[in-house]
């Protein structure tokens, strides 16, 4: 049987399939459930310096095609996660922290603390779509570069970025240049597609309460955009930076598509919320079957093997 393991920047993942930051990873119980699951890593909810309750509810909804959220960064505050780290590391898989400071200096403070506590990898989230009054940093290339320079100075552990979806070639190229200039180690793409709107026509109503009903779109709806973002960055910087593909993963075949597009690992968000942590056992088995059916013995062998369609 093929292996579903993967190696990113020298860090061994027992499975390439992991949780996406934000999906069932806020509380200690959530994180223990991920540790006990067949997930290839434990990704901790994007943290802030202070604990946050997040936005008013209802702030999450799903339909058969995906999800809409305006969670508003609910998290326990980074210090609590730092306290949990020794027990979480005992699960024997990589521990990945995610940060999105709300004040100047917050990201540096959090990264330095996670580094000192022995985290394996850090994700700088440049793309939370749900903080009122704050634009997504990932759409401001100058500000992103300055932020990543400051973050980079805090750790020599693998440091990555969680990117918003890009739709224009100029944006892919500009961000790829920023990532190279700031020595970023890995890319996580995509975050949810911001400012989507779900409507219940029967009740003539919006389906989530915060931010006038606007929120981040995830799930099956976003898979083509996610695959395109993975593949664009693979073409631009795939030889230097491994990519964690996120978006629209429901089956092992979806995982395989991300890998063909260039992903070394794949995050699961909406489907983890819908199905619970057992999703990883199912997806690992399905991915192994798909890899075998296509004659690949590993994730690395299939990575980026997407072929052009001859004209
Ligand atoms: O907590 C959120 O509202 C949230 C975050 Br930080 C994020 O990065 N992506 C998202 O869809 N929701």
C-alpha cells in the first residue's frame, strides 16, 4: 500500500492530511481529539494575545456545497496554547501554531513564545476575513512584507503564511516575491473566500448574524479556486516552499487533486466540522487507494504531477 506520510521542511508528517486552522481546534478537548485522531498534525486555532469570544452567533452555517463563517477569531489566547504544548506534543505528530495579532507587536510576541515552547512550525495568518475594520493583510503586499520580516526575526523554525485566495496573476507574482524576500518556509493556501453571502429565500433572511451576514466561504464551493492557488504558487515557488493545500476536501480524490496541483500536505476544514475527527481515518484510506490506483507509492511521488492538456 502507498504511504500517506509526508515530509515538509524536515518535519515528518505521519499523514499528509491535517486539520485546517480554525476547524475544531479551539478548546483543549478539540486539540486532544485531533491528537488522538489520524490527522497528520495538530494545527492550533489562529491565536491572538488576549482570549477572544469571537463574533455573535449564529456565525457558522453549512449547506450541501460548503460553509459560511464569521467566527471572529474565537480563541483562548496564545498563553493557554503554550501551556498545553507539552501534552499536545506527546501525541507524536507535528504541532503547528497559527497567529494573527490584532495590535502591533502581537505576532512577534506570540511567535517568540511558541518558538521557546518547542512548536514544530508556525503559520502567520495574513487572511482572516472576519475582523470588522481590519482588511486582510495578505492583500497588502507592502504591509505583508514588513510583517513577515518582523515575524521571521522571531524564529528559525519552519515559518509559513496562510494566504487569502488570489484571482489575478499580478497578485500571485507579487506575493511570491514577498515570500522569497522574507525567507518564508511554507505556504498554506487558501483561507476562506471573504465576503460571501448565504440567503434563505423562504425566510428572506441572511444565514449568519455578524458583519451584516457576510462571511468566509469554504467547502466544495471553493475547491477550484483552492486548486488554482496551490498550482500557481507551485509553479512560482514550488521548488523552494512546500505548500499545504486547503479548500474543498471531502474525499481522498480531492486530496489527490491538491497533491497533483503541487501540495505536500492538505488541510481539511468544513468537512472536519461536518464529520468530526474520524474524517482523517476515512480520508487516509481513500488517499492510499487513489495513490495505488494511479501507480504512486507516496504523496511526494504524486506531488505536482498534473499534466497539461495538449492542444
Ligand atoms: O475566526 C475566523 O473568523 C476566521 C479566521 Br481567523 C480565518 O482565518 N478564516 C476564517 O474563515 N475565519
